């Protein structure tokens, strides 16, 4: 059963745009009522659904039967603790499918840490590619679910450089950079190459780094640099340490261009670049077009504009995606099932929100799609 559900999840790369949720809920109820469980029925109903479709199913199930679907699956155990399912792995997989993405991640990290030993490969895989928003959400959700901070959990289960590396994966970036700057200057001598690299990497968020550094050491970054370096070299680094940072939504996600103040300008900027890229692709249809960074940033103005109005800013929620795609000229077929399917296609990271990286990947897909580069251009007025 566990093998079947894993195969079913992996094969469900193209979610169905529409389901009969009432029929699905009836099948789920029938599968769990009475003696035994129709495991194949559970797999058929749940394995192919996106997180948004799973949530709709859970809401519909509670509406129809006045019972929480997750709790029903979780409670269906024998008195001595054996699952009604043939194996505990199958039951755990079903519960994971029914959790929302933030809970899935938190439980996954906890399962890698809990008990004897640490699942190092699993832990690294789960933590290494998290955006800053997902780091923050993970830390909040972990403490909410398990009653201790993720930082304490990592410290209690690992040590040395490995512990430091894992903590760096879940701490806010400015805090990590402040610690890295300390490491470059601490002790005998200064590791100049590291110091220069970290100063340059953190320059766009230097105001946050300065704050974190002073909290950690009780003295300013500029004072520490003056005490560790000298001459023009020290003056240059101090100027960089005192750099004024202009804040705007999306800067922490990697955007370097602030969104225009109104929707028309944001859409015009996007459509102009998207059309030009499509013309380039049309001229060389056999070549894969890689979008240059400068074009990614200019198109990102429309992402930042609509992300600012989303419930999960600086990322896009379902409504934000609907508004964005309608504004630029390639909307889903409807604001129901097809919108949810489109959202799932854009959600490359599987987080339940559309991040900046998800947006760039989707634009790369679209400019290389004949359905776009051979189609009429988007309106530029």
C-alpha cells in the first residue's frame, strides 16, 4: 500500500483541473467505514490532488459529514496502537497528504530529528532550498506544533560545523551574514577575502546586518572594522558598512527593481519585455531561450506589484495570480478549477504560494512555449 501511494503521488504530475468533490467525499467515507479499509479508494481520491484541492476536499468532507477528515484518518487505530492500514508508513503518507504544505515541512523536519540518530540526508534536503519566507514560516509552525524552537531542536541533535550549517539554513539571512562577518574578523588576523565577499553579498541589506551585528556584539560593525583593519581598506569597508539601503517589497526575495506605483506601468513593463523575448525565441525556435537577469528583473515589476497585494506578500496567493494573469493577458479559463490548476503549475517549489523563483521559472517556460512565442503579442498600451 505504501508503495502504491508513493507511485501514485509521483505519477500525478499533471493534476486534474476539476473533481466531483461530493463524490470523492462519499468514496472516502465508504472507504473507512466498517471493518477494514479500502486503501485503493483512498489512494485514488487523494494522491492526484494539489494542496489546494486537498483543502477543498477536507472542507467539503466536514461540511457533508460534520467530521474532520484528517482526524478520522488519524483516529482510525486499534486499541493496542496498530493502524487499521496494513503498514504504518501508508498511514503516515496519508496523513502527510492531508496536511497543508507548512505542516508537511515542519513534520518532515521533525521526523528527521526525532528519536535515535538524525536523518542527515532528509534534513539537508528539506532545509537547503528554503526562501526566507519559508524559513520564517517553518520556524513559527515548528514551535507551534512541537512546543520548542527549531533552533533548539537542531542544537539538541547536532554539533560542530554541521550544527552551524543547519542553523544558517533556518536563521534570517542578515543574522547569518552578521555571524559570517564576525568569523572573518575574529581571532588572530583578518580573513580579508571572506570579509570582502560577505560585505559585498550583504550590501543590499546592510541596515539589517548592522542591526544584527550590534545585537550580537554590543558594538557597531563600523567600530569592529576600524579596530581590525586600517588605511583606505578600512575606510572603504566602513563606508560599505554605513551604506544606506532603500527598502521595497521583493528586495528580500531577490528583486532589484522596485515595482511601479500603478498597475498600468507594471503591466506595460512586463508585456514589453515578454513580447521582445517571444520575438527572439520565434527567430530561433530550436534554441532554448535563457532569460537574462536584467529582463527577469524588469518583468519582476509586475510580480512585485501584485505580490504586494497578496495575503502572503512578498509572494503570490491564488487571488494574486488570478489578478496578475488577467492584467497581462494570459488568464486561466476560469477562477475556479482552472485557476487552481494554473496555480499548481506555477508553484514549482510546492509551498502553496508563488515565489519569485517560481515566477521566473514559469516565465522561462512560457517564452519557450510555441503557444506563446507563436501567438499574438501581449498588449503594450
